[in-house]
C-alpha cells in the first residue's frame, strides 16, 4: 500500500508525461470525467500536504498530523473508487495492454487537471503576479534585448 501512495505522489508531480497509449488515454479521460471539483480539490490538498512534509518547506505549512492522516484516508477512498468503480474497465484494459506505466500517465493527467483549477484562482494568480513585480526588468532587457518580447518571426 505504501508503494502505491509513493507511486501516486511521484506520478502526480512528474512533469514529463510518459508515452501514453490508447488504453491509457481512455483511462486518463475516465479519471478526469469521474472526479468532481471537490475530488480535484482533495487531490491538490493531498499533494500540498505531502510536499509540505519536506524539511525545506515544513515551516511554511500548518498541516497537522491529524489533517495529514485524514487526507490520506480521503485520497485512498477516492483512488479506490476511481480504479474499482468509476474507471474499472478502462483501468483493466490499460493494465492488460499497456502495463503498470498506465498509472503514471493517467494520474499525471488527473493531477495536471486538478492543478489547473487551483492555478486559475484569482488569489493564486495574484500571488504569482507578485513574482513578476520583483523581476529586474532592466537586467532582463540588457541580457536579452528590449525587442525580445515575441519569438523571432512572430511579429
């Protein structure tokens, strides 16, 4: 069971998508279509809590051990529901024809979709805009030229 949770976390955080076949594509679509906004929020909370356990960022988080335990329980229920009920046939076919790598690709897609919803939030966008305000525009212009706002040939 620990192997599955570690695998899921790694899969959700890896940015390079594994080469997905047609059965994995169908499983990915099913996972996305079978999750509610509340499910996607739960997934993002679980990822956040897991990442906040890292010593380098732990001081920035206030996820209690009890909250972490509850998130683990809740995400386990969600994953079991998705794999054994909502997307059972798609999961069986993907495993049969494309192997265990199907989990990596399918849950990466689901994690990406869940993150898109979080990133679209105005408060999150405003936070990222704060980064842009701190950039040294002069240094960037000096390094890359003032007219480098568009890729070559796209003017």
